[in-house]
């Protein structure tokens, strides 16, 4: 089974289990409230029924989200879970408003102290506290595991159920000790917290449905991670859409203009595979590869001397004593670094070792008069263009020639390795 679909199924099962427990508990509260004439339990029973409706909405949303993609719904039904989260927010606002009105009414009533503790109603309130806490912890754990927004909303509501049940317990016990008005005041305060959470869930759900960027940190992580992939010159754009517990990523990357269709497709496949492997909450990745239209180029030049822009070109790439790393702007040249060829004394694979080091400079161009097979093909595989130049020219000479579009690309190695 698809791992993401198994996560949805797990969340769905938890939501349905929470619904069963909550609806049974609501029935018990209603029955005890009627039998023992406990108004506070009756109000809490209504609240629990509202919670049950919210939980079943979440479970239904996750059920629809777990359906396989189809021709009619090519992106799946993951956003059904977001719609459910929106409904949950509305239910929470309703429940909070209802509790607030009930609390206000309680403030207007001065109860005569009870002579004995109502054991059964008090036990029902304690049972409600224990079950609500258990449901909340389980829902929150699974919600964060599967990145379910509606299930996390249910968990927050369940935590508030613990507090509201404590208020109910105090409303049952405090009148015995002659404490007036405490129940109504506490319910009013709690109702404000409940309404706040409901508004937050509605607001977040609307943002998700409008494709707002909900996770800038994930966006930056994907961009930074993609830049490390061989052949990616630039990440043009990363767009993330939440779809229920998962994310859909649209990413546009740029590569060398000389890249073949096969090479561009290979880059797209590696970008897609890397994102899905690295970020488990991502369900789909759509990759666009475009040729880079650089106004800025980073180049490496093999030189025989170190004399700034007047450094002279060495006749062979791998055997050059020095390499200059330059950045070519539209109207300027900047020398970034000089690299001493530490492999020059080796008899074999000098060019291979050199080009492996220089690749880490993320260069776009190699300027050289001669280059061996291994160096050439490694450079090409890393989307580095190789341009033909004449030895004894200076760096300034070749940059002027490049800017004037008079240099030709080397399409085959100039000598065997």
C-alpha cells in the first residue's frame, strides 16, 4: 500500500474511534443529566454532540482523502480533509458560542447549595475528563505523525474538553460548598478560548484552500536541497500547496542551455526523487526544467602565471600549474579565487582529479585550448560548457572574446586521455 495512503487510513481509524467514544460519552452525559436534573451536564452533553459532529466530519474528510486518484480527480481527494477542517472550525465556534451563552445564563442564577455530593454526575464528569485526555493525546500524536490538520484540530478541541469537563465537575461540586457564580464565569472564559481555536482553524483552512504558502521553512529547505543536485544551476521557483495531510510541490529549476533533452529529463527525475525521498510529507512533485539565461557566468581558466586579469593561458587544462575562478558580469570581471594544481606531479588521471575539485566551485564554463577525454566528459555530465581559446592569451582577452560571442564551444575532446 502507498505509504501516504496508509497514513491517511491510520488517521481515519483514529478519527472514527474518537467519534464512537465521544458519541457514547455524550449519550451518558445526557442520560445522567436528565435523571439527576444536572443542567451543567446537559449543556456539556450538547457540547459533546457538537464535538461528535466535528470528529465525524474529520473522519469523513480523511476517508475521502484516502481514495485513490481518478481521471476526474487526478490530484486525489486530499483537500476533502481541509474542507472537513473548515467545518470543524465552524463547529468549534458554534460550540464555544453556545457554551458562552450557557455560562452567561448561569451567572444570572444563584443556586441554593446542595446538601449532598451528587456522586453519579460527579463520576460522569471525571470519566469525561479521563476519556477526553486520552482521546486528545492519541489524536495529537497521530495528527503530527501523518500531518493531518483536521485531526490536530480535533485534538485541540479534545484538550479543551478536558478543561470544560473540569468546569463541569466544579459546577457539580462547588454548589455543595456554597460557592456562587464560579461555574458561569469559568464557562465564559473557556468559551472564548474555544472560539479563538475555531477562528484559527477556519482562517487556516481558507488560506489552504486559496493555495497560500503555509510553510516558508519547507519551501526554503527544498530550494537549498535542490541546489545541491548536479546539473541544477538555479532554482527559479518553489510553490507548495497543502492538500489535506500532504503537500504538492511545483518546482522550476534552471540548467545549462546546452543540456540535451535527455539530460534535462534526468535532472527532473533526480529533483523529483530527491524531494520525495527527503521530505515525507510531500506526495507529488511537478518539475519544470528550463535553460538558464545567465547574465552572470562563473568560469575556470587554466593559467601559467598568476597576474590578475593579465594571467596567461596554459596550453593544457589538466597540466596547468594554476586555475583562476572568475565571475563574468555584463560589464565587469571579478576574480574569485586562485587554485594551485596539487595533482600536477601525478602521471595518470590528472585532469580527472582537477575537474572533480573544480566542479565544487559550481562553474558554468571552462576556457581551455586543450582538454582530455575524461575531463571533457565529466564537465559535460555536470552541465559545464567548454570553450576553445588560444594559449598565451590573457584572461581579459578571452573574456572580451566570450562577451563578443566569437568563441566556439568544444564539442569533442581535443586529445585522448
